[in-house]
C-alpha cells in the first residue's frame, strides 16, 4: 500500500526553508520526495492543494502515559509533597487494567496532537506496549525502578526480551527512576547491565534544586561525580529527563556524547522547579529532545505546545530572540526525540526515512502569509496542535480528520473514565 502526498508545504528541522513538493510513502518509508510525482496504480493520493503542511511526527521523549488518569489531582503543590501525598498513594492502587486504559486515553490525546512516538516510564509496561501496538504508535518503554528491589530491575530486563521482535515499533530501556529513589549500588548494576546488553537507560536527573542537596548531603557527590560513578555515561544511550539543575560546566567535563536530555518546560514551570539552561547545555550537547512528563504535572500531552514554550521561554530567559530558533525547536521535537528513543532514520522528511508524518491544516486565519521562507516560524509561533489534520506512523494512519482508525475512541473514553472513578472515586 502506497500513499502519494502532493502539493504539500514540507518542512523539517534540518531544512533551511520549507518546500512545496510531493512525497511518496511505501511500506512505511518515504521513498521519494520531488517537486512533482505522478501517482502509480493503487496509490492512495492525498492532495494538500498547497493548503496543508507536512512535517515529521512529534516525539514525546519523557512521559508516564497512564498518568492521564491522575490529571488534576494535587494541583499547585511542591514536587515532593505532590508525589508523596497525592501521586504515589494513587499509583499504589493502579492495576494493569487501569494502566492499559489510561495509556490508551493518552494515546488518543497524543495521536491527535501529532505525536508518533513516546518514551514511557511506568509499571505494568506490557500493558503499555500492547496499547501502543494496538494504536499503531511507537513506544520507548521502560519499567520504572524505585527503591532497592531487584524484581523491578529484572522486570525491565525481561521486558526487553519479550518485545525484541517488535524492534521497529518498540524500544526498551532500563528505567531507574532517579538518584534519590534508587540506591547508588543498584543504579551502578542497572547501568552496567545496560552497557552489557546494549540497552538504553531512561531516568530523572536534577529535576528540582533539592536533588542537588541530596547528592551533596546524602551521597557526598557533585552531579559530575554522580554521573561518572553511576556508570550511566557508559550506557549505549540514555534519556536524562529534566536536567533543570544540570550546569553546562558539568556536561562539558564528562563524556556526555551518548546522553540525550529530555527537556520538559511546561511541567517544570507548572511544578515551579525552574528552567533548564537550554542555551548553555545546547552548546555542549545538541541532543536535546522535548517531553511533556505525565499529564498530572503538565497537564497536556502536547509536544507542539512544548516546542512553542521552549522556543519562547529561552528567548525570554536569555533576553535573546536568537536563543532557540523555530527550526531548532522543530528539530528537537522530532528528530532529536526519535534518536533519543533509539529509533533510527526517523524525524526528517528524507528519502529512505521512516514515514512518521503529520499533516497540518493551513487553511486557517493564523496561517495567512505562510510560505517556504517562513514555514518553521509560522508553525512554531502561530500554529498549535489544534491544527493537526492527520497523523501517520510507519505509513499507516493513526489519526485522520478526527477519526482514529486503530482505536475505538468512544470505548477508550468510557473505560478511562470508569478507571478514574474506580481509582479515585471521581
Ligand atoms: Zn517524569
């Protein structure tokens, strides 16, 4: 089954300018990009009539999808109080069924916002992977490891074994939650296992200022010493979520080449955790992706929103309108995210690359004036995920014109509501 997209304004995070062109998609790949392409027999032809943009799918590089069931609880409380009093007690009662339907609800939300892949740290991860495969979405899955129990670590290893045949759609990382929730010795074992098994690692690092004092007072370490002694830098790849309190000097002083940072600006702002030094860290590593974190702290699962927030926020913080360009923000939201999750050849509109695509409806007042030369800034600053017309993963539609071909959206909404009531009584 092949799809021919014609008369689209194409733009990705590496193109200096947008381009009106056609793309052919076959067997999940972009097989041709040209000014004009003729339809072949059997092609599904989608004509953008120069009133639609085509961009790579967004990647959510850090979330806890099933937390969609916990949205709105414990609002406007400090992180540790929010976790200890609201989130962790609710999570203690989560079952596999809650997590399956909570993830499904999150997948509806993400697909409609143009997200094609997400990195998820949670528990009952088989249910998360099953939901992702049913929905047709890519997932980088890791079993969150909290405390010193080896069982959760072993579950993470087993998860990789179970899903290894689905490597094109599912990658698996080891998920030690954070330096303050996992004993250092277990963290070292986890990182050593990741290096040995060529697995990635996904963890929360320096989300709040308090974690700096934890490292200093409890572990008697600087962030540099922790990164080095935990062994995480030797993992084949890693997603370090947040890094709000990580400084450019530390990153410059260690071998950070395999690590990606998942920048979660809206969640960090909402929890009052601070703002990551993107401009400083960006000078040391280009591998900065965007995440939403869970819906209970954001409260959206909308990478387009993160992209716009990041592009504006760092200009304001640095008092520099060039601090983060629209094109770089788009690259972070797409290509950098895909690479961080361990997916190859995804996130750019190039021949031979994976067909994870988003179609954007430009036939709206806020796009009057969009053209090849200003396509990325228009999308980042004027656009929003409300403009997503369709989302394609691996050459197949997961969302198109308010319909989800692989998901029974009515049933998912009803079941997720039931799960929420079951869990929280409201
Ligand atoms: Zn998180």
